[in-house]
C-alpha cells in the first residue's frame, strides 16, 4: 500500500489539508472586489514574515522568477556586482545577473561552509572608489544545508552604498530574518518552502533605497517591472493575471503561521534540525555542514562511497515511498538531503530515519537497527 508520499524535500513541501481545501474554491474576477481583499490581506501577511514595513510584491513564479525580478529591477547592465556564493543557488543568482549584463565578481566559499563576514569586509574595504553597486547573497543554501549569517554580512559592508539583495527562498518562515532591523534592501522568497503551498508564487520585498536604484535602472523588463507592480497594488490588483488558487492557499497558510506564531515556528524548525542531526550522528554518518551554521530547513548527509547516496534514495522511494533530495553537481551521489521545513511532522521524520537505517543495513552498512531512531525518540522526549 503506497498512500501519500513522504515528501522530505527542501521544496516542494507537504501541503496541509486546510490549505488544499482553501485552494479548492471557484475562480473570481481577478479585477474584482473579492480578490482585491485577498491581495491586500496576503500582502500584509507576507510583510510580517519578512519582518518589514516596506514594499512587497507577489509574482506568479517560482523562487527563481523572483531572483530574476530582483536582478532586472535593481541591477543595470555594466553594474559592478559582488556575488557571495556558497553553493548552487548562490551561483544561480550570479548567473542571472551575468546574463542581464552585470559585471559580476564571485566571492566563492567552500560548499558545505558559509561566507566569512571578515572576507566580505576585506573585499568591501578594498572598494575605495565605491564601484560595487550590488551585493548578492543567499541566506539558506539549499544545495548544501548551510545557512549564512546575513546580519553579520550586512554589518561587514559598513557604510558602503551598495545595496544588498538576499535570496531567502528556502529560509523565510523557517529561519529568522529581519529585513528592516538588519537594513536589507531587497529580499526574495518562494511559496513552496515554509509557506506550505504549491510552487508558483514568489515574493519580492524592497526598501526605499532599493526603489531609488530601481528608478534609475535601465535593464529591459516588462512582466517583472516593480513600478507596474506597485502601481497596481495600490488598486489591490496585479499587473497581469495572478495565480488565484495559490493566493487562496497563501491566505490560509498565513493564517496558520499567525496561529502558531513565527517564533514558535522557528523553534520547531530548529528542533527538527537538531533531532535529525543527532540521529544521523548516532548512525555514524557524516554531516556535510558544521553544527554552528546548519540549516533549519534541511540536513545534508554524506553517504559512504561504497554505497552511494542515490542507491539509498532509490530504495527509500521504491520500498517506502519516501522522497529525499539528492546532491547537485559535484555532490551528486555523495549526499542525500532530508528536508524538514514547512508542514513536516515529527512522525514523518521518525519514519524516515527508521527507513534510512533499513536501507543502510540492506546495503551492508554496519549498524544496529534502531540506534539513530532511538536517539531521535529521546530527543523528542527530552524537548517536550
């Protein structure tokens, strides 16, 4: 008996039943009063998750769409851009900027580790002529499970006039981010992570400093134009047809987030992270990232070379209908990634950890069954 899949990915994530029910409603006029109220409501709700009083736009696109929207609205061709990358998605942000004509300088850090604010400060201090116009950085690097200290990186920039643009696609709602308090200029996120709804919505927040940059921007744009988005938002509309069903779902998701409380949600995700990491260590497997900068959203597990991560993932999917993410690029077949963000429950993680043990033993790994699972059970018992 298969049943619903155990979706332990870093996105898309499981969808609560009440959100699915909320999306199962009839269409309304996207220029009518019903949707106007929904757009106003969800815009206020999303602002709360960003911890901002600044502008927020909702695009019918995945997180990568919001990255492109950020680039075309706040980076002009020829602009000097410093890209801080710790993995696949940091590289993606840089690639998008490059394709739209930016002069991108990469500041790369080892995959599985985080950006060193001291190194960032050294590079920023070298820019005495203030040629760098934009700094790109990923908050939570989904390809590795490492989470950058965005506050420290911003502080490392000092009084440099460059704007900072943050990819928070997989961190918003799972990890604390304070846009206004940390003085972040542009932050983007996506719906299919901790917001607990299907892929297809992305969010872009920008402050007044970024808007001044936008007014002088000369990159070609149409669908992503922030000016058009803000103009229509004043009327409670979007410039082009919105994803109405997803907005229904977003409204319900924001109600759930408000009911649980952001701080409680952050704590829950930290507990998931710590429980999974403790169990994996007890099993004897290596973790890709160090504890001090481990992601709340996912955990990357290094699998012995003689077994291979993809073999474990294939077994889990075929035997138990458990979906884990694999490694990307140089990490292919070296790691699997356990997603624990959004609507993931403790029993989902316990079942997954138990199944991982079975898979490892199946492929010859020396392990006493239940060792990691017991560690997870004890963690839950001691943290109630």
